């Protein structure tokens, strides 16, 4: 019985929702002027991205990136962590990808700042690469 239940959970069912469009924004706070580009691997998993302040863990932007796609967005100036959840079957904004959601964060604080007429920005590739310069850590659901 248990094996049957596990197999059933791995299959799409009517409780799964349609995937949001690539770049769909769930939350956006503040004056968004700093460029942020996110590229994702084409591994069949979509991403729910959160840009959060390091100390309060308050999110300033939350958005959806489909598997294998890129989005360009803007966030407020400041220092942020980038957290992300990944999965195959979208359940909704609060349950994300359900019990199979994988939670991670980039092990770097990103500093978006203005210097004269120029505003700093980042391109983040969430693609495992040999010689990559951004390490990541797994998170549990409560730390997301």
C-alpha cells in the first residue's frame, strides 16, 4: 500500500495547478531599479525565487521562473540573499511544489548599489557548473 501511495504522489493529479507564466511576480516591494537576471537549468524543475534581506529575512521580491528559462527583473537597492524552491508540480504560492519541494539559498550576500549614474546588478545561473563561482546550501522549509 505504501509503495502505491508514493507512486500516486509522483503523478500529476487534479490538485496540481497550472504553472504560472515565466517571470510571474508574486511580491514586489520598494523602488525596484537594480537589474537581476536569473537563468535556470532545463532539468524539468521550475523555481520560486525569493530575494530577502539577510537580517530580517523579509522578502522584497518573489517570482516564478520556469525550467530552462531566463528572467530579467529589477529589485530595490540594498543587500540581499537569494533563496529558491524548486519542483515539478506547482501546488500554489503557499505550498509551492508540495512535499517534493527542494529548498536552497545562494551562499552569498548580493549588494545592489548605485555609484554615480551606474547601478550594480547581477546575473545568477542556478545551473550546476564545474568551476562555478556561486555555492549554494540546502534549506529546510522553515528557513525558506
